[in-house]
């Protein structure tokens, strides 16, 4: 069992937490992935996807989106990888992993309470390095909208928004 959630401790600790269980939820081990001091509700979301390398986890902290691979044997997150470029208002990431070891990270920009925004994406190679394939579509995410990413069995990815 994998659970990724935003903590809300003392009204200012909005850390990103990963809980894992090897016994179908009878017990859990917890790991703090990212610290964030914020005295507000960030209205963030997280996502998971299975991949040949392990379970991919994606989240947002301080206006930037990240992903990491959770090793299925140790249940620990590997290197945390952020989307390249200036991060000001990135939210609601989705992630997918291909049979070739590539990872697609998709997110929204400029979205908020009753506000739509833009869609952006970046493809990463098996070592977590950004590849040439990336993009942004301005103004296509509707109010309350999110995107998702899907790895196609024959190769490539599909982004749904």
C-alpha cells in the first residue's frame, strides 16, 4: 500500500509525506519527502503510477512539481526530481512511466480556487534527465480541472485534461 499526502501539523507544517505498508495496511512506515512551512492551505494534489522501475510518486511543494521512484523492495523514495525551468505556480502533477524507462511529468500552471489555467509537461529519460520533449498549452485547463498521464503499451504517452 502506498499513500502520499500533505501534512497539516501546527497549522504551518505542510510537509509531503509517504506512507508505505508491506502487510495490506495493517502497519505503515512513514517518510517525509519534502518540508514546507506555510500557514495556509496550498490546495495541492498528488499522484502515483506503476512503472517498470517502481512506483512513481508526484507532488507539488512551493510552486514546483516533483517526482520520485519508490523502490518496490525497500519502499523508499529515490532521488527527487523537479520539473526544469522557473517554477512559480506549478500545481497538480500527474506522472506515468514507460516500458523504455522514460517518465512523463504533467502539471497545471496558474490554476487556483475557481480558476483554470495552463497545461505543461516534460519527458525524462531513465536516469531522470530532462529530454527534448516538453511543452505548454496556455489556458486549456478548465476550472477545477486536472490532467493525467498514461503510458501507451506500444510506446509513447497520452495526456488527458
